[in-house]
C-alpha cells in the first residue's frame, strides 16, 4: 500500500509512526529543509481543556508515541486589566518548539524507522492522489481544505512573538487578557528555562501593521522590560472542517481544523487525528468516527470563544475574581469534571435565552 503524507508536523509524524505498525512505509513531503519550528517558542498544554483525558503525555504513550515535556505547569498567573490572579496546582505541560533535538517534532521523528522524508517538497495533493493509494494532508494550514470547499472559518488572528531574557519561574504560565491591546485575544509567557522565555501576543481580526501597534501597547501597558533577542510575526486562523475525508484524501492536524477556537491549542488534537488517519488506512475504520470526540470538543470550545468575545474588560476582572473562590478553582482545575462539555451546554443555553429575550 502506498501512502503519502503532506507535512512533517505533529499530525503527519503521528500518522507515519502508526502506519509503520501496519508495515506501511509512508513518504512524507515536507516543504521545509528541517524538522521543527521556524520560530523558537514554548507551547503549553492545559489539562482542563482536554478532559476526560487526564494527562496528554500518558495519552500519547497509548499510541506508542513517547514525548518528554520541557516542564510541568504548576502555577498559573492571570492578568486582567485591574487584577492579578495566581493559582497553584498541576495544570499541564510546557513543550519546547524549535529546531533542537528537544523539540516536540524532533522527539517524534526519532521514533520512525521506515518512513522516507522528502524535504523542500510542498506536495501537490492532486498529483499525489493519482500516484498513491492514500494521501494524508497535514500541511499545517487550511489552504487545501479551503480550496476543496471543506473549510468554515471560525477565528482569524495575528501573532507577534519574541524570545526574551530575564528571570523566570520554569513552572509558571503567565496569561494577560485586555481588550485594549489584544481585542478578543490574549498574551502569554512560557519559560524555556530560568533565564529565557517565550512571550506571545495573539490579537483577533488584526493585520500585519496592526499587530505592531498592539504589541507596543501591550509592552507599555504591562511594563514589559525584558531583553528581546528574537522576534517574529505570523497570521493564524482556526476553523471547522467537514468532511475530514474526500475519496483517498485525509485531512489531519491544522489542515483538519485541529486548532481549538478558544485558546488556539492543537497539539493533542493534531496527534489524535494523525493516529486516526493511520488507523483508518491500516484497518479500514471510519475516520470521522475515530476523530468524533476531538472534533466535538473543538465545537464545544467554540461556544467558549463566542462567549469570550462578548466579555468587556470589567467582565475580565470579574471573571478573574471568581477564580479566586476555592469552589470555582476546585471545579475548574482540581477535579476531573469535563468543564468544556458542561460549560458549552450552559453557554449555549444562555445564548438561546438572550436571543429569545431580544425577540
């Protein structure tokens, strides 16, 4: 059986690892000349958004995908316009994302033994689907699914990021929300180590020129004084894809709508979709059924996104004030309750009530 994978990202590599278990030797077409990330940063994975999955690292082990996080997240510090809300707990993981051997993708590629990777190859799906029995599109963006009419836009953002030097708590994730400089987006800081961190601003519905303006506002408003050693900017968007398979084409990872529309996480969903695509190819299983849960979770997170878009700066302060209450923290962070599932039900019901009142 001949299988082509477009993209050596998390979904593409996860798919290749699983295909090798079926004694299938895929060929990966990778547009870059390297494995890893073009821009150095540290990504975060928060367990509260992944329930009922308790631990992403252990979850990946179930697929024989073994990854080592950079660190655990034991402290969250939320900055709203007029509040600082720190909380302690076991919240998830940090992962290094760059071109080093510790990068998440480079950890995964060491687990491949039969897969051929063709670098500097974009991968034309129209040509490949003639040559191969199956083609897994995992190119990291929505270009192909938009072209094929499977993409529904949910959120459009622009990102400006930097690597900064200073003194940092290696177990702390810092997050800022303020409509003045990020509209309905957010900013966050994630540490590489005690002296280096990743600082990222995500602004909704902004262009390349506007992101510079919002970045300067963020730096000034929050009195950021770290030394900046690297900077980058990129457009980023998320949406819903359906169907996730067209004939012998499979859409996985960001190409399949893996990015969650609330906070923009996508690591767990990308790997899950890559594994599911391989299982569908290797066993003939229904791809849509295999990825139903992770797709549904993103749909539920879209309800959080719509609610978040309606919140004012005063609302952010009130929200952060609520997190201080022991009962709220316990439900949100210290129990296995599926906050995304039940929270989305509440938000949808509230939205219906508001619409009925207006009519």
